[in-house]
C-alpha cells in the first residue's frame, strides 16, 4: 500500500517514514505543498498523510486541488492546528480523517487501517507502479492516465508482478497464473508475454532476473 507523507518538520517526517516502512507501507515523503501536488499528479497513492502548515502551498490548498481533480486516496490530516474550526474545514475540503499533533504512532497506524478498511476490503485493490495503474476488479490498466489494451494473459502476468512490488516472481509462478487462460503456457511463452508488456509499458518497466524470473523495476524516487 502506498502512502504519500506530506510533512515539513524533518524530525516528525523522518520518524514517520521509518515507522511506516517498518509496518511494510511504501512511503514517499515530500516536504512542501508544491512537491505534494506534483507527486499526486504523477502517481497513485492509497493514503495521504497531510500536514496543513507547509512551505510553498498549504495542505488545504493541495487537498482542495486534489479532490477537484477527483483524486480518490484516503486523506488523513495530521496537524497541530487542532481547533475545531480547522478540523471541520479540513473534513469539508475532502479529508477523511483528522489526527491532531502530537499523536501516538500506534493510533496513527490504527487510523490508517480503519481508513483503508472503510474503502472496502483490502483498500480498493488498485495496484500502481511508475505511472501504471491496474484495477483488478474492472480489469482496466492505464499508463499515465491513458487506457492500455492488454490480452487476458498479458493482464494476468502484469497483475502477478504488480501484486509483488519489490519481489522477484518466479517463472513457475507466472506459468501458474497463466494456467487455465493459456494452456500452452511454457517458459518461452512467458518471455513472449514479457516482451509484449515491455513494448506497451516501456523496456525498463520489467526487470529480468536471470535464471529465476521477473520483477518490476525499482521505484524511481519522486
Ligand atoms: Ca508543518
């Protein structure tokens, strides 16, 4: 699950980034409102942890623009501005929850879990990597917002890789995923599908781990 952490306080940012990574979240940390808006325009996140008092652009400003653009991530405001009027405004602008600073890390984790549950099941199931968004329910894939046409086999291969970001998926597992879709699937068929996917997604998107299988390329830092 991908979290965008928007926090200008270095001490808080560092400890949250470290703590959330230890909980197995994929965290991108940005330190001002402009960087936050840029990150949100470029990539998909499941949860946004948003400070309000930020350099360059305020958190509320970023939130307003994000919701206007129909950004669908769960937004949890983390702010020392804990007056009731501020909370109300934050929620009215499209935040899903509000946690006043200082807060307990355990409580933050519990709120993140609650938000992603509320979203239905294991978050909304959307998978994203480097501008590619895969929706297992609708079986739609987009690249930088543009729809991609994939065959069923290509889709299943991509899904297997995107469900395991950072891991190498073995050929045997990829063959298993194709079982029942493409009964002729053999190891050279896997190579053919990977080749087709690379042509659609860019040659750098999928990495070959010789003798074992494939993985997504490493996330580029934003
Ligand atoms: Ca701040």
